[in-house]
């Protein structure tokens, strides 16, 4: 009995420590932007908006948020579209070595990350004149996310009853009409999950935009945040905390909206 009580106390103590570890930075991020002279300690704010005014006066802060939105949405649209078509084809067409191909793509995309492939990707971008091009960056980011997206969406496609598609064919529906009017509505939660996953990956990506975009007016917020330091190399806490709060709000709102409307799950289709 005593051992059980001690174990429970230790368990709840560990949970409390872990919660504090993740909660304290969030509390700092929520309070520091409204503090006139924030420090690294969490304290009650004095509810000033001078930090927000300074961010609005920054020449590249708001523009970088637009660039982040452009890159994230553009990549997500391409990833969802191409992954849906590829996953549907792999789910419905029986080809030798299909499952092995999927696992190989997933394994290679996990082992050879964007950081490891940075040199050949940079050389490819130079050869195709895609350096300092947001479109080129979107294509590169899309290529990196596609294998995992296809792997996840295929499970949704496999769970969709083929009888629905056969009924649509009886009434003369074309393959594209079947995909658009039958399959897509059934796997919509999966598409939403992949879209949010792609946006989150691109939104916080620093290395690729930093290396491929030299024009500061095209750089996203993850790169501009790196410049919010004083001349002595110290973090400009008022600007950094305020920009960090603004930078995190769109992703949080997107997650809440999609989670409420569709929910998040990595197994799909409908119940049979």
C-alpha cells in the first residue's frame, strides 16, 4: 500500500514538472509582448502596446508573415492535391511492389532529410534558376513532404468502400468525377490533416528559406525572426516576444478550426 502511494506521488510529481516545463514558456510568450521591458522571467505584464507598435513600424515584420502564409498555403495545396491523386492511384491500382515502394519512399524521406539533401537541392535550384524564387522554394518543400503525405493518405483511400465508386460508374461518372464527388468528400478529414501538417512543417521551416531566398522582402517570418537582435548580438526581447506571439497565432487558430470541423486522425475513410 505504501509503495503504491509513493508511486502515485512520484507519478503526479513528474507530470507536474513536465507541465511546468511546457507551460512556463507559453506563459512568457503570452505576457512578454504586453510588458514594456520584458526579461527572461515570467512576470505580470503592464499591458502596454508599445511593442506591437514597434513591430508594425518594422520594415519587414508584417511582410514576412505574408510570405510565410504564401509559402505555407502554396505548399499545402500542392501537397494535398498531388498526394491525394497519388494515394488514390496506389490504393486502387494493383502493381507489383506497391507496398514496398511506399515503405521505401517513407524510409528514404525519413533518412535523407532536407538538411542532408541541401547541397544537391541548392545545385538543382541554381541550374533551374530557382534561387531567390518563392515558387522554387514551394516546389522543393512540396517534394520533401510528398512521400509521407502519400503514405498517410493511402490509408484513408484504402478505407473508402469501392462500392460507392462502382455505383458512380454505373451512372456514367468519369474517373475525375468519381474522385471529386465521391472519394474526396469521404477522405476530407484526411485531406485536412495533411493540409495542417504541411502548413505546420513549412511555417516553422528556417533552413530552406534562409539558404534559397536572399531577398529579405521574400523571406518568411522564421528567417526574419532571426534578425530581431541588437547590434551586440543580444535578443531584442520586446520585438522578439511580440513577433513570436503574432507568428504563432495563425497556426493555433488554424489548428482549432480544423480540429473542431474535421478532427485529426491518421486512419481514414468511413466505418463499414
